């Protein structure tokens, strides 16, 4: 029986802007299905924003039928209120996936950056630039939260080695030999 490629929904949660990217997990590299943002800046009520995040995530799930959700975990910062709001935004997106019985994979921002660029301290621009070249995107989205959502999906693709039957490597040389498309 031939295995069909998985569809991965990646989300960068936020209460001002939620970024998302959807990929088809094919080899030798994934293909972009969709990329975009949900702009929540015009709404003042925090709970209304959470409802929109939930509904938009449900809409993405129903439209693209992803198999798995990869979501960026809230990062620990000095502003407790901001962290709490971000955690609620993440919870709204996760709740949408849970209602559709989707497996959920959470990645720390450093893990996503490390997976994409090789540097856990990479900037949004560096992550976006790598994805632009790696996935042969014609033009970067205006809002880099979109590429952050895409980065979560691609990170999951790399971490789970989706679409591949082999996952082990003897050393870095073996990795490079088996993954020439990941070297830029």
C-alpha cells in the first residue's frame, strides 16, 4: 500500500497577528500549499480575538484537511501579561485542532530557528530568507509572521523526517550526502 504524503499545518500564534503555513510533506523537500496571516489588530477585545483564532484555525483545517498541527510554543519573557495572552492564543489554536482529533506537535521558538537555519538565535528575516531559497518561494510575504508559521510546519517536517523511510545518519558527512537540498 502506497503511503500518501501528510499535510502539515504550522501556526505561529499571536494576539495581534497569527501566522500560518501549510505544506505537503513530500521528498526530497516539502511543497507549500498555503501561507498567510490572520490579522487581529483591529479587534480590541482579547476574548473576541481568541474566538477568531479558534474559528480561523477550524477554517484552515476544514479547507486544507491537514494531518498534523505544528505550533510554536510561547517563549518565556519578562512581560508576564504578554506571555499569558500568547499562551491563550496558542490554546485557542490547539483547541481547534483537538476538536478535529489532529495530532499536535509543539516546538520552542529556538528549536524552530535551529531546525530551519542551524542557529537558534536566528532573526525572523534569516528564517524567512532560508525558507525563500529552500522552498523556492517567489516572494516573501509582507508579514514575517506568515513565514514563522511556515517555519513551524517545516521544522516538524525536519524533526519527524516525514515522508522518509530512513531517519538515521552515521555522521555529518552521511547527513549531508543524504540531504543535499538542506545545504545552502
